[in-house]
C-alpha cells in the first residue's frame, strides 16, 4: 500500500438535500440529455428529464472533458459543493465539464422515482454525448473522464466497470460511440453492496429493499473491476461514518489486482461530503494531489 495512504475510518449522509441550489455559472449551457422523453421515463415532469449543464473552456486546441456526477444517496443531487463548484474548478484547469442530473429515486415517475439501470444509462449517455459532440465542443474524444461523489461515486464506478453496447450503425450518433470514461475520480464513493460498510440508503434507493443476489453482485463494483476499467483516483477520509473508507480501499485493491493504474488517498480527519475540502486540514490537499495526477495522465496540460 502507498506511503501516502494516510489512515481510515468513517459520517452521516443526508439522502435528501434541503438547501438552496445556487445557479450555474453564467457561461454554462443547460440542455436535455436525451433528444425526447428518455427511455424508461413515463412523463416529462421535473425529475423525469435529465440534463447536462455544460461549461466549456475556450482553447486553440481540443481540451479534456469530464462528466460530473453529484452525490445524494440516489435520492437527490448535491448540486453546489459536488456540482457547480467542481465545474468552476475544472474550468480553472482548462477542462470542459458537464454536470449530469441523472434520474434517481426522488422526484419524477409519478413520485416513484427511478432505480437501476436508469441512473447508469443516463451517466453512460453523458459520456457518449461529450464524445459524439467532441468536434463541435472542441473536446479531445480520447480524454473524457468522469468524477463522482458518494452515491455519485458509485455511479461513476458503475460506468467505469459497465459499458453501454455501441451500435455503430445507429442513426443516433451518441449511441454509436463508446461510453467508457478515459479516467475516473471517485470521491468518498459508495462502492460495495450488502457489506457492513455499505451505505444502505444508496443501495435501497438504487436496487430496492430485497434485491436479487445477482443484482447485488453486479453493482458491487469492486467485484466488476477489469483490465478495461480506466485509471482511477480515489479520495476518502478515515472519519467518514456514512460511507466508510473500506469502500475506496476495496476498489483500489481490485484495480491493483487487475493491473489498473490507481491512486488512493485516505486522510485521517473529515466528515462525509467534503467536496473541495477547503477548510479541512489534511484533506484540503486532495484537489492539488488530483490535479497532479491529472497532469501526469496528460488530462490537464496548461
């Protein structure tokens, strides 16, 4: 294990976020993720139609891009500290970003919400959209990644281990390109299901109270890592009680086993849901460590 793997232990995840949602940057453009009523949706009300909130970087050459997947226990979206703040951060690094408001077990679908596979399909579609529109948006199609937080981290690990079928003959240009991220960043992620360290609310919202055992295994993503999983950066804190760091550790070990380049940082102090962790001693180092990793990977170049 790396010398900079600091310590471990565990905080409380609010499944529903009751907070004012700041507006996106004036430079951001919001668009529907799907061209019409999305597959699996039965209506087009709030929560039924996922969106991409695109913040582009002006550049003479194609930039890297990233899909941002905010957390919220698959019951809401933490749009400020796990969405808009990161769009601004990536913009400062010269990386175009798209926040994906994937469907979940909250609003929409006549109050019933959406479970698996809907969030996965939305997140896969987000990656495919950036890749399909790369020339239009001045993006390098081989430098498109994903970042996820908490349950959004589970979703990020899902699209890093489960890839959409590519239909090269499809009339939909988005369906004709790969959904595999070129890199992934997992921040205090939910990973494993049906374990002592599982975040039960996320599991319940995604696959229900009494899921089939095969579905539990399929979405316990430390079991789904393969040589096709992209290079991964993981960040966690030892004091995280809601989503204990064992989740990140098990995914990191699975990457090691399968020859996937991975970097893990577990800091001693800090509650769950730190975002950029600006005021948390120790953990506040993680954005700089991640930036250095992105530079070594060739994602950040300016």
